[in-house]
C-alpha cells in the first residue's frame, strides 16, 4: 500500500470535458463552482494506491496472471499485452470522504454536486497518471504499455472484483466492489500495464475499442475522455 502521491491542483481542462464543455471556456459561475469544488476535493483527498508485478502468459481465454487464479479475458487485453512477459496490476482511490461530500451536496445543490463529481474523477485520474510516471521511473530499462482499465475493450467489467482480490486492495486501501461491479469508494480506478524488454508496438487506444463508446457522454458531445 502506498500513499505518497499528493494532489495540489486539479486539471480544469479535463474537468470541463467531464462537464461537457469540450473546448468552450467556462462561464464565471462555473469557474467559481470549480474553485470551491477544487478546494473541497483537495482538502478531503487521501490518495492511496497499490500495485503488484506479475509474470504473464497468453492463453486461449486471454492472459494468465501467473501465481494467481486470475485470467484476464478478451482479445483486446491479449493484444495490449502482446510481447510482454510481465504486467503491473494497479488500483487507486482518493477516499470515501469525497463520496460523502458529493452525496451531501446532491441533496442541496445538484450543480455543485456535479462539479464535485467531475473534479473528483479528474483527481483519481491524476493519481493514476502520477503512478504511471512513478512506475516508469522505477523500471528505466523496461518498455511499458499504457494503463488498460478493467472494462475497457472486451475485458469484462465483471473482472473488477478479481483484480481487487489479487491486489488485496480491499484490505490494503479500502476498495470494495458491489455486485453490480461498481467500486467503492466510487472515485477509484484499476488498470493493467504491460512490461517488455523491447519496444512495444503502439496499441489501439481510445474510443474505437472502449466498451462505453455507444453510451459515452463525451462522444455525444463530440469529445473524448483521454485527451
């Protein structure tokens, strides 16, 4: 378990994407709401993450995580990890306190609750991005893939609980998974990064293989979530 990531600022551009602004500048009211939301999120955030390195093998169902009973299912994760002998499994959260703040505001100020929710999503993604940089610095002689989220492509979201179990993330950083495959705290993420001794081919990334592409609010607004 690790808690050495500190957040001191949240990305406003990404927040506006979540809010559906796209490339449009926020109005004065939204700017003020983001100021307050950022203050509350940063005050409540307690970023924590956990990761483990595993040897991996391709198999008929997808990718076997050696030393565990976990097999990551699907063609997309197999392609993502093609050429890699190891993988990093990762989970992170920014605390249940933030969930409580968002819920409290949902009863009294729906717009503020929405802004808080979007900024909290940005916060946990920033934790993930900081982790990406950290693990790359720890493995300077290796080549890493991008972080592939559970539920992305044809990797079933139903495997969320299996990844959390392999990482012991419930005990170590307090993430649980509901029967509907929702992580609690809500502002939590998981991911898989491949590790190779040689340069990895650029893999497909973005809307083309996302399992949410048909219902994604970003695509409906003409935007996308990954920059």
